[in-house]
């Protein structure tokens, strides 16, 4: 399962049933979980931990030191969960000591060709990043998000779960859960209703989410006043609480 031309440093830890293709390089301080497939011409550097069942396609660069000028070669880390698909020419960098010293990626994500994940990003589960989507440093991405092709996300932005960022969007503020954002710079364009239906949200929950969206974006209330107005419904509907908690925690402000 490991091609004779692959270069694997002695300190690397390779799990069971791992496939490593021709001319790939696996550095020291790299752990690769069971049933992972690494195609040809892939570079994986460490310290990096990769879980089970991942598929990394040719010419991807995983676990390289970051492009932050403050980075001075510290042994920061990259952690990747299970069952991710990392397509051609994707680049994923390790963290910096100015943050958590690691970049973290969950499970079940799809990174299409030429996606870039910069240092200190924290990515949840089941996200889709389409071709050429780019995350700057310290970006946080929730679960079940979709970033369409050529989306660019400014450093330190947070993107909430179940949101959708349209093609070529430029994100410079936080995108709350469930929101569709589009434009340069991005503005809210309604709710990701189709995505919520596909994920089994009840009609009742979707109704409350829509009401919350209108309170936040289509009333004359300030953000603080909108959160106060939604405080009671947030106690009853965890779907709304996910949204209000995200907005309350935002330090950059939300897309408007």
C-alpha cells in the first residue's frame, strides 16, 4: 500500500491499511490514522495528526509552516479529524504561538481543489469549501457551512454553522448561523433555508429562525436590542440560541 518511491521519515507513525502514492513525502512528527489514502506527490509535514479514513489527493501540501511573518519556526501543530476529502493542490498550514499553536480541522469536510486554510484556523464538521476558497489566519468555521468558489475570508472572522457564502464573496465580518452571505464585501441575503430543510430542521424551528432573522436584520432594533428581544425564544429553541449566542460572542461585528 506504500509506493516504493514515497519518502517516509522514520519518526512518522502510519496506521493500518494506509495507502501512500508515488513520490509523496511524509515528514517526521506526522501521525496518519487507519484507512487513509494519500495519493501521489503529496507533502505532509509535522507536527501533524491525521485521523482515520481521510483521502488526500495529489499535490496537496498539508502541515507546512505558516506564512505569518511572526512565525519563527516554532513546533506548532495541525490536527485533522476523520473522513475528510482534501483535493488537488489544497494547502493547510500549522498554527502559531500567538493563538492556540495549532490549526484544527474536524471530520467529514470536503476541501475542493486549491483551497487554502491558513494558520490557527478552527474548522468544524461536514463543511464544503469549493474551489479556491481561502481562509486567512485565525478564521473559525462552524459545522455544515458551504463556502462557494473563490470565497475569501478575512483573518479572525467567524462563520456560523449552516451558513452559506456565495461565489466570490469577500467576508470581512462574522456570518451568523443559517445566514446566506454574498457580495464584495459580503452582506446578508436571507437564510440558507434549503440547507436547513436538507438537514431535517423542523418547520417550527425554521419558523422561529426566520423570525429571529427578521428581528436582527429587518427591524429598527440595534444588535443589542435584537438579542434582548430574542432572549425568551432562545430559551425555548436551541436553534435560535445558536444564532443569538454566536452574535453575542462576536468581536468583529456581523455582516450587515
